[in-house]
């Protein structure tokens, strides 16, 4: 007996003597029908997918213009904005008066028979302007001449540099000489009452252009208010004769050592 594998005869042979109520027998028995059904459904779905663009192109377009709607766009053009005339403007300046103008002919070396126009004489161009053509001026026009200024004033920079006494032409001086200055400081300086106090106080100051003393600084003191006392004395000092450089009064830096020695 010849066995056909495309029929269900082989199932009976395989499951002979076995429990045919088992699910595997039923599945294999209905396998052919299930396969055919799946092929048919797959073929139908494939055909629908392939024919979908053609079907869509045959359908009427529902997105067309609706005649009941007004789709016209109205464009409004605004008139140009009128500029209001400006008020309180100064009147325009009067035109300059016409001045006689004589055409200037550039001299050219040429033959006598080729000269077509002679250049103007000196008497003709006196008190007249030179231009490209001859123009007759208005002799009755009012002449307006701008006032002549004095020009920019010369700016003289003031010398506020501080000079040293070593390199200055004229040194500052105390009225009556430096000996009187030292005497003035000695008479007015009040030494603190401290036993055994001795040393030097170094002070610097600037002699200004008017002879006054400014920028008084204590470089070194020995304590007990010796530096403050030196500043007090110099603040009440009379004016000096200022120093000079290149014939001008200048500011000069001066230093003063004050020796302090208490009486034993």
C-alpha cells in the first residue's frame, strides 16, 4: 500500500494504538485546512495593500474649495503720513552777494594763429574771483562780513611738579635766612619732659609757590609726641621766599632734622 503524505492517512498510521483524543492529533488533522485558510487571507490582505493607492486616486477629492466660503483676501493700503511743518525754525540765511568773477584761462604754449582766447589781464582780475566762466556781480548787494576772531587762546600748562633743592636754580629761603628759621623752630618747639630723651626728628614739607608750607610729613620721630610737635611748629611758620626754575616760581621739597636733647 502506497502512503500519500499529502493526505491524513499518515496520521492514522502514526497515531495507531495511541490516544487520538490527544491535542496533537487534532492539530495535525486540521493543519491542512488551517494552512489553506491562512494563505487565502494573506493573499487577500496583500492584494488590498497593493491596490490601496489606486483606490485612493479614484476617490473624489473632498478637500476642494467650498463655494459657500469667501476666500478673497482684502489688502488695505494706508495713505502716506503727512509730515507737519516744523515750527519756530530760524529763517534761512540770505544768499551771499554776487561778486564779479572772471574766467581763468590756463596759459598754453601754442602758435599765434591757434590762440582763440587771451588770458585776462592783471587789472581785470583785481578784486575779483577766478572761476570757470565770466559772471557779472551785483554791485548794489549788501556785503556781509563775518567778524574776525582772535583765534584759539594759547594754553599755558601750569607746572605743579615738586622739585628737589639739589637741582633747582633758586632755592626757597626763610625771611632773614636759614639761621633765623632754625632759631624760630628752636624757640617754638616744646620738648617733652622725659628724663634722658634724646634723638632726631626728621620732617619733610613742600614750600609752595606762594611761600606757604604744605604736605608736612614726619619721616621719623622718637616718640612722646615729638613728631606732632614738629608739625605744629611748622604750621605756624611764616611764609618763605619760594624757589624758582627757568624764571618761574615752583614747588620745592625741603627736609628738616630737629635734634632733641633733654636738659640734665
